[in-house]
């Protein structure tokens, strides 16, 4: 238990970057570092201008003649100011616009600057022993680097290690007070270890943040993809408008649609075909037919409602104004043409000539979704029953329409309407029925 707890703590403090995300996370981390580096340099530039000014004031005051340390600091501050300006300019010009543009060159430039910066801090601290005897410049630079710029372990070992060696060597040379020197050794070593450990904790903390952020992004993308697949599957079962309302409100309320064109199709002599045809072959043919019907319905922006055995039901005007009567008629003609064009192949495959009869009616319907499992979008009402009756009273490769459809298309010169008289429909009074044909077929 104790070992597993220690492993858990270690994994949180020193996370292992997943191999599949390693390159991406390194780029994200380096991109953030470059931003922080630019901010650090932006702060250091005015500070060095101020230091340069103070050094010049010491020169005017005659301090240079009394202590050569001021001379060294003057030129060290000047040198670092020039280096800062160079890196600021290069970082501003060459900084990548996004993490994908980060290259190994950016990693080297970051490493070189931090190495120069801490090395410079160690040298300045050594020279400062001639003046103030303080090690604050090196310690402040150490912690600024540790906190602001989280670098990789091997880089931190090289940068911290070499700068610390230079720091120890120079304070040994320039600090003549042995008590101060011992205090600098002790404090410098302790603060170096604290600074290095702080840099490691911050580095791995940021890496952890990147890993967690990327994991969340991946999970969100997977959820979004799953939702898209579910919506796509749902849209294959229900109309898009219905899916949208279900996604927003969690349900779809039945509603009255005033101007809907309902179409039923049915294959002529299908019972005989079923008796004489192999079942698997028959299902394959039906699937091919209905897939093409789906294509036609989609082409005219109509809505497929359902298939019932060999019957196919679709409608217009459910989500568009005007009832889409003409579109429903054109789609019906295309269905008939498709079946006719396949007549020879149908005869070879099944030994029967296939034909389709179609009925169309226009009027109000109730539209809604049935059940909570295996949802079905359906239509109810007298209009639906009349359309079904029109299909039953139709003939092979004919479109049987109602008085309402006839009245709606009277002004359209592209169709011929042939009166058939009155025919009975189950549980209703006899209705006037008409065959509709394209004028160029007359």
C-alpha cells in the first residue's frame, strides 16, 4: 500500500508523457516557454537600462577609480543589454505563430539564452563581491528562471550546474572575508537545490497540465464524434428538424400540419412475386429499389416516412411551405421511370415484371414521434387514409390523385389530368379520382 501510494505521488509530480502525445506536448510546452521568455526579456531590458544608468552615475561620482568592480559591472550590464536586445528581436521576428510551427531550433535558442543569462548572473555576483559582497543577483536570476521558464531536466542540470560552478569559483576568488564566503557557499548551495527542485516541480506541473488538457480535448472530441454519429444515425430515422428539437428539448411534441402532401407507393402483384422468388434475392432487390427511392426523395427535399412491407410512404410540406405538391408528383414520376427502366433486369432476376402504383393526396395531418425506444416519426389523420386508399385504387405504373391535388395543379401546363370518376375508399364516401400524366407522354 505504501509503495503504491509513493508511486501515485511520483506519477503526479513526475508524469510520464504518453508516447503518442509526446511530440505535441513538447511543442505546446516550448511554445508557452517562448512566450514567457519574451515576457522575461521585456522586463529585463528596462532593468538593465536602469543598471547601466546607475553604473554611469558611479563613474561620474569617481567610484570607478576607487573600485574596479564598478568598471566590470558597467561592461557586463552593457553586454547583457545588447544580448537581451538581440534575443528580443530574434524571438519577436522568429517566434512561431502556433505550437505546430515550433522546431528544435526554438529549443536551442531558449537553452542558449537561459545558459547565458544564468552564467552572466554568476559572473556579476562574483564581481559584486568587490563592492557589496551579496549573492542576491545570482539567487534572483536562479529563481526567476526556475519559476518563469520551465525547462527539461537535462537542460536544467547543465544550466544550473555550470552557472553554479562559475558562481562558486568567482566568489572564492573575489570574496576575501572567509565568514561571508562560507555563508555564501552554504546559502548558495541550499538555494540552488531549492531552486532546482522548484523548477522540476513547476516543469512537471505544467507538463501535467498539458497532458490533462490534451486528455480532456481528446475526450471532448470523442464525445463530439459519438454525438455526431448518434445524430447522423438519428437523422436516418427521423427528419432533421425533429432531431434538432429532440436534442434541444428532449422530446418532439405532436403537431398539426395543415398543408401536407402524402404519397403511398406499392408494388403490383408483390404477393405472387414473393411466392416465386428466393427470399434473400427478393430482399436484396427491394433494398436496391428503396435506396433509389430514398435518393429521389432527398433530391426533391421531401421526407421519407416509412416502409411497410413492399410499400413506401413519403410526404412533402412537413417542414416547407406550400405542401410541395409538384415536387411529390415529380418524385412519383421518377419512381415509376426507375422501375420501368429496370423491367428487363427485374424479369431476369425474379421471373416477373415489376410495376408500381402510387396514390397522392393533400391536406392536414398530425405529425409526431412514437414511443421512447426505436423512435418512429409518423403521420396520422384522414389525409393519410385517403392517400392510402388512392394508392389501392391506382393501377400499374399510374399515379392516382385526389380532387385536392387536381385543383392545386390545374394551372400547371406540364401535366395532363384524366378523370376516372368516383371510387370507394374504406370507411369513407366514394371520392373523385384522377390519373395524372406528363404532357409530353400524352
